[in-house]
C-alpha cells in the first residue's frame, strides 16, 4: 500500500493548479486512512463531505487529473469488462486504489464462476434420506443443520454461518460423511483450512470431538474419509500453507494458472480472512476441478485485521436473519419458545445457511452475546447483574488483579500448577491445557490497561509465586507477532517455554520447539488483544475496555461480541458503562463494492 500512495503522491505532485493538487493529495490521504481502517475503498460522498466539495466536483477532479478512471460493470463490450490501467478506479460512488478494486472484482467473478448448482441425483437423495432417518432417531442433525447439509451438497460454493456452539463443525462433519458417500468411488482429496495455525488446529480438534460425539450417541456414520483425513498431516492446514507461500513474496505457488488439486475444500474462521488472501484463495480454485467449497464462520465477529469485508458481504448478499426485526429478536433471545423449524434458515440450494441456536449449556453467555447482537442495552445489563457466568466490574486495576489471582482460580491456578510441577519434567501438553483455561483480553496493546502492561503485571505475580527472577521459566507463554515463513511460525501462534536440562526452548502446540533467540517478534501472552483472540476459546475470559480517547472509534458491537463469545464458562467485563454502551451501540460497516459487484451478474 505504501508504494501505491507514494507513486500516487508523485503523480499528484505533477498537477500544476495548486488548489487541485492540494485536494488530490487530501483525497489520497483519505484513501490511505480508509485502507488502514480496514475499508477496501472510500465513499465518494464521505470524501466530498470531508473536503467541502460536491461529489461531482471530486469525481471530475479525479477523472480530469488522469489519475482515475470510471469502472462500469454493465459495459461489457465482448467478454468481461476491463479494469482501467489507472491508479484510482471509481465504481458507483466508491473510490478504490486499483489493486483493491481488482481484488474485490476477482472475488465477485470467482464467486459467480463457482455458482454451480448440482441436480439432485438418486444417490444424493438416498444419502439425505439416510441422514433424515438418523435425524428421526437421534434428533441430530437438527432442522437447520440438515438444511445446511442439503444446501452444501447441492451447491459448488456454500456458506455456513453461526455463532459459537451453533453446530457448524457438527454440520460439516456430517456433511463430510455425506460427501464421502456421495462420491464413494472417487478418492476424495479433502482439505480443511483456516487463516491461522491455531484455528486450523482447533477445527481439527472440533471435528475429532464431533466424531466422538457421534460415537457416543451411536450414530451410524463410520467412513474411511475420516481415517484418511487424520492420517494425512496436510489435511488440516493454514490457508497460507495450502496456497504454498513463498518467502519474501506476496504471491503464492497456487494461483489461477496453477490451481489447487482439491475436490472438497472447507475454510473455517472465514470472517478473519482479509480481502487479498480471500481473492488469492478463490483464484487458486479451478471451478472444473473442485466440487465443493464451503466457507464457515460467524458473520457477527470482527472482520479481518486487514482490509476487506468479504465474508460479511457474502453473507449479507443473501442474508436471512435480520437481528433488528422484532421477531428475530424474540427468537434469538428465547429460542426455546420457538420451534427449531421456525428458526431454520436453510432452504434447498441457498448460498448461505445460518445456524442460530446454540447447543452449549452456558445459556447465560449465549444470551448475553445475543442481547449484544440485538443492541438491547437493558437486557445486557440485566444479564450482567444477575448472571453467575457473566458479570460487569468497574475498570480498576486492583479489582482486576484480585479477580485474576483469586485463590485457586484463573492465573492463580496456573501459577499453582507451575509451582506444583516445578520439580518434575512436566508434559508440555498439560501446561498448554492449564494455560488455555483462561485469558485476559484488552482492546489495545498500549496504556495502563493495555496488553503490554497487563502482561508485565501478571507475569510479576506469577514469578513472585514461583519465587524466580529469571526471564524464562517453564510455563512462560509468548505470542508470535509476525510471520516467519522459514520457521513456519505465524502471527498469533502461541508457544510456551519449557526448561529442559537448563536449556530454554519454546514449544508450540504442534510439538515443534525453538530456542527463543531465533523466534520472530513476540510478546507475553497472559493478556492478548481482542483482535488476536479470534478463533480461540477459553473457559474463563476477562475483558478489559480501557478508557482511552483514541479507542472510542474501535469500540464496536463486533468487538465486544467477539470478546464475549470467546468464553465457554465465565466472562467478566471490566469497563465503564460509557465504553460498554459505546461498544454495543456502535455497529461497524466497512466500505466495499462487493455486494454491488455480486448483483451485477459479472
Ligand atoms: N443438533 C445438535 N443437538 C445436540 N447437540 C449438538 C447439536 N449440534 C451440535 N451439538 C453439540 O454442540 C456443541 C457445539 O457444536 P459445534 O462444535 O459443532 O459448534 P460450532 O458452531 O462449530 O462451535 P465453535 O464455533 O465454537 O467451533 C458440541 O458439543 C456438539 O456436540
């Protein structure tokens, strides 16, 4: 992005008229700042408003400067429209840097190319009948899950969205069983990927748990596919690994000219995928080779850290549940009063299947997250006041530390665990298990209540408990902050230190270990940002919303929903009422032209 704007500024500098030049430079500045905030483009009306010019004046100035060209998707003179070779593209009322227009356009094109709807075959019908029989006897899958499976079987590309515990993984596991039976004679090449290593490991674990669940409930769903999946080390992977990352390159080994050799592709945590990666992933899919591609995710979570709004746009392009409608609100908050069939959103052949009912026993946390989604402040505060699993505390460091180090709980328990095992050669998987029980999530890295300071304070207490002064000790958790393709370590990966024969190593959940000196940039991981917590879950989550003026903009419904839904058993929010209100009432929307493009029948 930096190169783009440097080039653009150079071009704008050649404009002779000083007034025009200054407006152009201001537009470039706004474009860049929108990209940094996650938008893929700028809204012409907003730009003109900020610069005190009319939209027509801004459009004319951009076009006359020679820096921009209009793009009209309806204007197809033989084949697909050609994207103008200008640094700026104006599409409807949106202003793009050329590259980002190209990414969105490529996503939209690919989505329409992957829109194959398969006719109902006898075999498919018979498999659905078998699944229907299982449903009758075992009450699983439920109606919405069944409809989602039906949708996915009948379409080349489909989306399953739903909050935590709504049964996305269960549905996908059943779907894999159905597909392996459908294509019985073929040796299916199935890949299951996610944007981060942590999320890829989690989906693997969740599918294993689903299979265990089926076994316990005696569902007759044995098939070789699962044995094959778990035997092949590359079945569960990150999107970067799947596409074949290359060191020091933004290009992958797999692309439109060297497509992925995969029959069925499942992509988990899709809301975390930024625009450029989404575009590159779809480009590497050959519609003639890949039979099914299924995107899974929670459309209400925070969007990717990078620019783009792809998953939410795709879901919105065919959205069925509007949280603002009174009926939807009533259904969401008291699903037990409604028949599951009322809520089931899937119908045969829909692109998007939405699962709404949580199967988790933690009723309070799912109610709280739904009240947040509905923007119902009264209900949120009632739930926080009355709940045994949910609570609101004032933002106060001594209250926070007493909660985190309550005797025998949270980080105190982790400290006890490390202390009890200090003399033995501890099994690192047990350390991970103890560590992953709890987390502190802050909205920011900096400041008194930021991740950096919280980590220092927590570590000080842990070290005090262990009576040590050393920097590295068994149990010290760190989070990697940048990608290192050579080591195969990625932003967000968490490792834990183990001292073996006086040597310190950092072990990662896949068992690989490194000496700390060769690790890419990292930070302590007792506390992490809410953004970094996406794709993870913990029993006990403590959320901190610091009072920092600059943070007001980032406080949003998506942020607080993402933080709350990381919790499985307990969530405590440390915040002022102002910040919590602000978070719940502020719904983020990113600028994007993707929905317009999808409607344009590319
Ligand atoms: N139809 C159902 N009836 C009863 N239990 C179910 C049903 N579907 C899923 N479950 C159970 O609910 C729990 C959550 O399901 P699952 O892991 O599939 O949800 P998920 O949406 O993938 O969750 P997450 O987003 O946290 O990964 C599991 O214990 C699963 O066995």
